[in-house]
C-alpha cells in the first residue's frame, strides 16, 4: 500500500496569509502545508482521503486515473471544499463518496446542483453514501472500517484501510476506537501545535495516543504554523514518529 500525502496543514494552511513568522517565511518546502488530504493506492485501487479546497492544486501531483472512492472525515470546509473539482476525475468514472450523516446532509445543501433532479450539466458525477462508525466497506480488494473520532464535542470519522489508520482533527479518541486500530502498521494522526487547543489535540497528546496505538510508524498531519519548523520538530520525536509533509510517500 502507498500513502501519498497531498496536504499536511491545518484549516488555514501554512503559510498563513499575511503572517511573517519564521515558519510562514521559511524557505524549506516542508514548511509549506496545503490543507489535509492523502491518496491511498494499493494495486489498481485508489482512494482519496478528504477533498479540501487545495484539491485542484494537489491533483497535479498524482496520476490522472479514476478514483475508486473518496472517504470524508467531516464536514469542515478544509476537508470538503474541493469536491466540485472532482469533476475532472468523474469524467473518467463516477465517484462514490463516503461520509457521516452530518456531512452528507450539509453537502446536499451546499452543492445541490450535483445531485437529483436539479443536477447541473457538467456537475461532478458523484454519489454520496452515508456511513456510520464501525462499518466495514469493500473498495476493490481493500477492507475499509470507519470508527468514531471526537473533534472537540463534534463526532467525526476516522478510517482504517487494511493496516493503515487515518485520524485527523481529533481531540479525543473513544475507547472503542482503539480496538478498531489494533495491529495497524502505519498511523497518520493530527498534531496541531505544542500548545493545547479546544478541538484539536496538540503534539504531546498525539504522541501519547500514538504510543498507545503502537503502529510501527506514525506520521503527524494537520499542523499549523505554531507547530514549529519541520526540521526542528522532527529532531525531537521518537524514532518511529515523523512529521509528515506535502509530497511525502509512505509505502508498506
Ligand atoms: Zn481540519
Ligand atoms: Zn506564521
């Protein structure tokens, strides 16, 4: 399985517009972070994890071939703002999008021209599927399991795809979700910054959760400029935990 990180940044992106801090003005490409998304490839199966407002730019970094599914973690704009741009891929084949009830309901309201009788000519050929936590899907030969993640008080979804775990925008992980992640090889998990935040876990919490899940390798995603410089934070981490960056490819 191959995970290609398309975006590793928080909702506002890094650099933040108008900010002159050392991270936002860094010349290291690893300090530039588009909104969070990854492409999973296994054989000829291709799954997109979230589809944020940077999807248009991100799509130039991978092959123009059909996408088998898009798995959405939650309804916030940084995770769904690029769905309209899927139209270029739905020209190749229609795309199934899986999301929780909150997200599907909001998408029917926000982009009604993509669905039903009012469908606009040229709109993306997408089909929304409502997904509850603890459901198992088959996408090609891959088994996908949804599990509950708490984004502050808001319930959202995490995904296990084979032996990959993907969690973003988490503040806390319900006890039962740890079971869904038993035995995974690779974990992607959010770490916003060093200071605590109301709805996202910080680095210290991410390391504690990763230590409990015990994947062989853990990659941190959804960082803000307050996370610090990529190279400086990377040096402080345990040897099996890494700061992800846009363009990172992990194969296992
Ligand atoms: Zn987010
Ligand atoms: Zn900044």
